[in-house]
């Protein structure tokens, strides 16, 4: 059975929202003033007949000791239910940390101070389906994160992890370890997918849903992305870029790695402009109109695999990661010419 709506899932499992809510209250010894959220794949329309149902229960007053976390499971009809009971004060503190982090300057050189469990929890607080209480109640109690801030955090994590992989890729290139380079390219593509999803405020951090979520992006998802070989289905585009060369040699390995890193720069540039800088991203149109150049028709030699960028309102700096060379400053309107550099022309792709 393919994915189904939350209501269809409950009917298939021979249970109901009321039955699950009443059992949750009984097990949590709740006074009926709690917030209960259905979360996870089922609540997001990604689940199937084998999925369990996940719940979050947030008491009005802390029903558990500060910092503690209670879990319980039961069966309702044919449905296995897993519930977390979370301290309201703990969740409010998490959201306060998110707001404080979002107010800081954008810096992808350091990993944001949130665990993977906290990233998932923030996403679930954003997207949960209320079984008791509602979004208004969640907001009133300070328990509803800002969706843009959560998306920005997902992008930040993807950007930081991608930069780490890119540095490793240069090490594999220098060693001539082409097998590891290809594996790293595919790892990088996963982080690129997370960045692309974040650009459209898809905040689920679980890697197993990347493909399904990419398929849900709008047909015009590629507008503003300066890269070749893009289709209207983002899932199809990422699948095609995931293809590894059938034979491992220096030329094919480098070509694959360069195409992946170039795609990543284009995706991350779009995402940062949307979520961080509030900048226009129709660079290819701007360059074509002002200079008579179509960036997508140009064939330029590739950048080094670890080349990265810093965007400012009117200019961009390009430099290599973990190196101390002088950064190259370019006007923002010329950035698409840099983003288009993906073709490996030799075994040495330094520029």
C-alpha cells in the first residue's frame, strides 16, 4: 500500500483520533489541558500500511521533571502508537535557543548547536497534526516554532556538512582514491537535497524521506538555479545526478564529482538567497539581459572541488575551504558565471 492520508490510515488501522487521544490522556494521567500532536510519516502523509503512529504530548504544566522525557507505547485497533511526553518548559527553552541562533549572523563554518534529535523535534512541533489543543493553543503557550527558522536551521546543517564532505573529496582526489571520491559525491548529493528541500521550507531532517519530499517540490523548483540537466521533477533530477560512472577512472570520477559540487553550489546559493539574504535569484536572466550571455550555454572549466562562497547584498566572495589563499570578490550579478563552472577538463581542476 502506498502513502495515505492520516484519516485513511486511521480507518485502515481500525482506530480513530478520539480513541488515540483518550488512551494518550489515560497513560499520561493528563487533566485534559494538554497538547497532543500526531507527528512523523503518518501525520505528514508519507506513511504506509506498515507505519507506526508517533505522538507528542505537551502538558499545560510540567508533568515530568525538568529535563526528563517519558515514552510509552500501546496498540489501538491495529495501530502501534509511540508517544513522547515532553516538558513544556524544556520545549520553550528549545524554541528560545532557536530564536537566539536565528538572530545571529549567518556562519556555516561552525555546526549549529542543536542535536539531530532536536532538529527532528523542531520539525515535528512545526508540522504535527493536533489531536488535542490546536495550533492557536500551541502558539499561545510558546510551543510552535517559526517554520522559516527551522528551515534555515536545516539549510545551515546541510551547508556545514556539505563543506566537510567537499574537503574530504579534495583529499581523495590528491590520493587518487577515485572510489572514495565517488562515494563522497553521493554523500554530498544527500546534503544538497536537504538544502534544496529547506529552500522550499520542507523541514523534515530524516534522510529516508528525501526522495519522496523532492517529488513534492513544485514544477518550477529550478527557477533561479544555475545548473544544467534539470527536469521539472526534482526527484528525477537528483536521481540522474546520483548515477555513478559505470567504470572508475580519473576522468569519469572527476567529472561526476565536479558536476555534483557545481549542482550543490547552485542549490545552496538559491537556498541562502531565499532563507537568509532575501535576494533576487534570477541571475541568469540578469546576465543575459545586461551582457548578452546565457550562462547555461557556456562551457567553463570547473572550480576546485572545495570552492565555496559567501554571499553579501551586493557581492560574493569565492575561496577554497581550509585554505588561506586570497578570496576572489565578484559582483552579485556575475555570480551565475561562477555557478556554471562544472566541467572537469583535466586531472587537475585547480583554477
